[in-house]
């Protein structure tokens, strides 16, 4: 071939969604220009040898809270996206809450884009927020480029607000007319608020009281309500952070009917249980809460069969003081920091411990997210014409997650102390290396041009 490529990543095992093969990936002008067997070697200005390693498509984390602008003591785009890059994440989709103000209008979309664009180490897109009168703002947000809209049925912190089912119905009607995706925090508001008030009235503020305040019935009822409204409106809906296999089963049945419903779970629901919260404290507090061990094990079935198309982090960082509140479990910040560790933890759990194929990572961390959120065609696969977002991954690299290994603004996480095997060693965004992991340390190159998609990649 006469052309000289910009980059050659060679001699690795390329992990597609349904197959693995040894080969080379060639990059030109930020795109994958050729994928060949390893014996086909052409000229390139830069080369990386991936012998003995996997080459994965870049991870797309569809559920992160980077708190920028507005809550800079928790996280910001600089730290959050660099941590993402260290973990093999090449695209993040940032939630509209834990921003100040919440991203609910086109003007706020553009202001946020300007505020973060020079801080980003990886591609980014935005969710749009739906609160109160926000269904009237959906078209302008859609036109601005949000990839989805976020609705809370359950209680929510900060200045964001939950919607009643009448407003949810109106939102889905509007979304259907736009062809837009609406994502749901699916816990029933009335059940959770009643149980919280009941516990606090009785001065029950411990860890087990928090768990009892968010029963499985709350998540089931909220999910079933969304399904019924999707059946009526025909809108596309996405159930965020499914915590229990019974909820996933409701989603599976809806999908079998042909209803346009997708869903995600998060790494912490696939690794930890309510016992970890009871023993380990508020670092494990999240909503919906962690469930029992049987539920955690059975949830994997729905990841494998594709009911849950996406595995995300729901990266929800905070300052250490926010996890240690004198008011007990209800006052402590609820969220788990995980954007940096999703890929390594998921690989260790799926491939090493459950003997599943590495192709599962390509399906649930890359292709599934890209298809659900309208990015497929540029993101989500190692195919010619796609953006050259890729990860060189060493399956033999042993790791232990420590505070020193985390690049978050606040290096605290429920995953600290976990050990495993298999780690991203080089992360490329549009053909440029953005992070290397060497000798247990994450190293960034001199800062390169900004890569953010700013939500403009919706298809």
C-alpha cells in the first residue's frame, strides 16, 4: 500500500463483538484506516507493539457525573476524564445534574461545552435534564445535541427535581415526536420518601435502615410504570443502573414484546452486595442500593444475554467529608466513584472469574453503549471508518486499586482494596495516546488538542 499511516498498533489480539483474531490496526487522520491480519505490515509514522495483549474498542461510559461546572470540590472534567482515560474509557456521557445549574436548556448546554472543552482528555457528550417545565425545552436541547434526556422518578439530591407520572407521560410523548431517548432513575418516589420519613421519625438512621428505605418493590414499580408509558407512547426509554435481576427480567419481557427499551447496570452491582455496605460503610452507599448475593450473581445472566446492553460506572464522586455525616446513613452522600476502574474490574470478574469471552467487554462497554446512544458508526467498534478510539490491554497485568492509583480529584472509592488481573496499558483517542499505565502508575503525555464531541455526535 502506497500511503504512510499515522499509527500502527500491531501484533495484538483484536477483540471484536463476536470474535478474536491476531492482527494490526492502522490509523490515518484520527480514523481506523485498515484492519489486517498480523502478517500484513505497512509503513506508519508511529508504531505500538501489542504482542501478548488485547486491542479493545474504547470504552463508552454512558453514565458519569463529573460535577463541572458547579461542584468542583467533588470532581471536574480535568481529573474525571484523565481518570477515564487511564481506565480505557475514550468517551463519557455526562449527566445533567450535579452541575450548577443543571443542564436543562440549550444555552446551558453551550455554556457547559465552553466551560469543559479545554479540560477534556477524552470524547464527551451530554445528557439533557428534564425537570418541571423542561418538556417545553426538549426540542432546543435535542437540536443542541444532547444524546439523551434524564428523568428522575425517585427522589434526587441537589437542585434537580423528580417528575410525577403525568409529567413523565408528557415527556415521553414529546420524546416520541423527536425520536429522542429518555433515561430513567427508576425508583418510586412515594415509597422511598415514605420509608425515609418513617425511619427518621423513629430515629433509625443506620445502614440497614437506608437499605430498607429503598426496597426492591420501589425499583420494580417504577420500571413497570415506565414500560407501560412506553407501550402507550412508543417513545424510546433507557432504564439506568438496574440493581436487581427481577428488574432486568421486566426489561427483558418488554424487549421481547418489541418495546423500544434499553437498560444498563453498573460494575458495583456486579461485584458488591448489601453486606459490603453493612460492613464497609458509606463508600458503598448508592441508589438504587446494593442487593443480596443471589441477586448480584443472577444479574450477570442479563449482562451476558444482552438484556442489559450497557455496563456503566455511574461515577458519582464526592469529598471525603460528604461520606462521613453525623446524621447517619441518610445524610451521607450516595454514589460510587468508578469511571477509572470499570474496565479492569469487569474484565477480571467476567473473563478471569466467570470464564466468559473477552468479546463480552466489546459488546457491553463499547458496542452496546454506542448503539443505544446513537454514536455507532463513529464509536463502539474497531472497524474501518470509525474513530480510532482503542485500548491496548494486558491480560497478565496484576493490579490492586489503591488511593494512589486513582486519578480522581478525591481518590476515594468503594473499589479501593480490590485486586485482580488485566489492565489497560495504553488508551488512544482518535489515534492519539492519552494515557499509559506503566509500573502501576498512570502517565499522561503532554496535553494534546481537545477531543470532546460535546454531544454533537448523535446520529
